[in-house]
C-alpha cells in the first residue's frame, strides 16, 4: 500500500494496518509545518484533530495501531505541556480584608502580611479596610486614617526589603476610598511596566444609594495583558437583611468604570470580591453555634451560612469560588481578646469577613455564542492559604487573608517604553534621557518622565520630571531625547531611576535600571532658600488624570 499523506491519510483511515504507520511520519512533518502559519494554521490543526477523532471511532482497542496512535498523542501532549509551562508565568497575590472599627493601625502587621513567610515571595498586596468613622464631619479624620493604614502597611513591607535589593522594592499602585471604605494595592517595582489601564470606582448603597457608609470600592487593571478587578465591599448588617445584601452586591456589580472599552466587573478575566459582607449563620441558636466552634466542628455550620446558601440559588453568585471556612467565625469578639461577644447583645458568631473570586470561563462564553473558542483560558487562580488572624484585637472583627497563585500566559512581555540616562549625571550640567516606544504606543502631551529615588513608594514621589513633548530636544525614527536642567538634579547625588508615566493608561509604562548621580563638587548650602530649590517648584506638576487636550491649549 502506498504511503498516505495529508488529508488522504485521514479520509482512508478505515482499515489501516501496521504498514500504514509509515504514513504517520509524513503527517507529523506536515503538522509541524502548520505551527508557523498563525491563525490559519490553528484552524487547519483543529480540522485535522476532528478528522483524527473520526478515525479513532473506527480503531479497536485490540488493534496494534491503537497503541501507536496513543503513544503519538501522548508525545504531542507532553511537548505541548512543556511549551505551555515555559510560556506561562506565576504571579502571587496576598489579599487582606479587615473591619478595623474605630481603631488606628496596630503596631505590627508583619504576620498579617506574612512577611516572615518562607514560601514564594508575594508580587502584589491587595488590602481592603473598613472603619466606622464615616459621618459627615469626620472626612478629614478618614483621610488621616487612610494615610495611617497605607503608611503602616507599606512601611512594614520596606522593613523586610533586603539592602540594595531593587527588585524587591514596593510602591502604592492604586488606592480608592469612600468614607470609611478603603482599598489599597501595592506592587513590586519590577512589575510596574506591565500593569496598565488602572481605574478606580466607588458605589454607594447606604440610604438608597445616597450615603457611602455601605457599598463598594473597586480597582481594575490589565496585568500582563489580562484584566483583573478587585472589589472591597461593606454590605448591610443584621440577620434579617440577606436579601438587601444580595441586592446591594448586584448593584455594585452593575457599575461601570469610566473610559472607553473598559469591561464591566463581571467581564474581567478574574474578579476578586471581598470585605465585611455581613452574612450570618441562620437557624441555629447561639449555644449550638458556639459549641460547634469550641469543638472545631465548623462543617456543621457551613450549610446554614447565608452566603453559602445564596450561592446555591442565586445565578449571579454560582461562579464565585471560596476556600473552605476552616477557621473560627471572625465576628463578633470582645476587644483585644479571642472571646466572643460578652455584652448584653451577645451577638451570634458569624463568618462576616470573606474573600471570593471568579474566573471568566472563555470556553463557556464562546459556546453560548455558538463559536469555537480561539483560546482556552489563559489565566488560572489557585488559593494557597485562607485563614483568619486571631492575634489582632483592635476591633470586634478578626482580619482574614487569602494567598493566591495566578498562572497566566503573558499577553504583554515587553514594556511600552524603554528609557535610559545618557552619560554621567550630576548637578554640574544639564542631563539627557533617551527613550524609545513601541509603534502602537499612543503618547500624550501630558506624558512625563520622572526622576525617582530607587525606593520610591508612590508615583507622586518624583524628585523632578520632564514633559516628553515640552522638554524634547531631539528625535529620530528609533528614539527621542529629553533633557533635565542641572538646577533640577539633586546636588547630594545618590542612586535613582527613571519612570515614564502615560497619561492615557494612567500608569508607569517604562522604568530604567538604577543609576548613580554624582554629588556636586560645589559646597551645598545647608539652609537653601525655598525659592532657589527649583526642582521642588517646577510649574505644572504632573498629576494623574490630567486632560491632555486642556494641556495642549495652555
């Protein structure tokens, strides 16, 4: 029998003998050539796989060809698995949710952030805090609490950064506050160029949507090309308000971030939902609940947890996942103790503080639309740890943390902008920056390049900056040059880096390697008049969210 190739091998698969296995070599070689043909190649491969499935139907398990086909498929899966593993990237999140009542931050949050953990290092912290000082006259106090908690968490992270370890430095990526509801996101510097399209939003649900004592605050972003959304919520209290809690969360899910083409929360690839969700344990009396807790028989209480019950019957909750509740209910405790409420009210313990997540199933969406999915899910979420922290007693709630591993195929692997300092930098002369951008990058008149100390904590911590348009001095097809005046360069010198901030994407899209600025040879005046410190007084300070059209008119 002549050796078959291409389509003929599949169309004549019925009745194949061992001699025909020689044709598999030509099939393999043809399949290999398809790998370089892009999307058309993938379509052909799918067609050939469908034909192979038809062949398999006609192969008996007793046929010798069955073993050869199985071995060939195993080899293909092994090769594909190795390629996937090589291309995929791990990214670790640590999420904190805590109702802190009226309290300021505790003196030590090391264990809460698991900073002494011997496991893989964290890439991003997501911290949701709720505090009750949220009446009209205390907005300034809320702002101070916001700063206190942000500084406490970020300061603790820096205390654990090894000396001269630039890769481990942290910054405040984003924050959003609504009265007493706060969401903070911290990330390592090294990931900044790959986090884009950062947007925040808040939704009031108190007093029929007019008051922000209840509701949600959200941050969304693109991480290595994948869309993520984080929602910190505070839902209505009390046993009887289950339906109100569900209604409020549905309203929060319906919100839209400002900007064109930004998906709704449920349309993000990964959505994290957490906070003081206030769901209670129904039906069982307080004595049975406390006895079950004392005996660590938490499973007896799971089926009467209002959130677990709602997930079984509410369609919009069914895709949300949660780790097992293998820790004590986190509400309500006497302050600075591990004793449940001994006040006159004697509140029944409940798992009010929760962390859930949802991964958008691309295959399911495509099948509903009658299409074959172009790709399988390119991101997955694994919960590594879900615990409460009983040692923290500043409020009647115990904090809860979840540690997650994201595995994803990076859709973005190169920064949009590459930038470097040119020559030796010092305050003795003007200095130059050279940068280049990928062709598809849309710059703005409000884009700027900032000079930062290597351990900067926020995008606003620039020492000085240059507008990429106003301060440009040269350009060619491959790169552009921007200058900074000598008067703006720190005279004490030190280790710095450069960051390119995109106004359109509201994020840093390029970051240089650390470099040295040489100290000035001239004596530094100790009490320099403020007006002579020009780098502190540069006009038109860059602020995220500036209107580029407005700048063009100035």
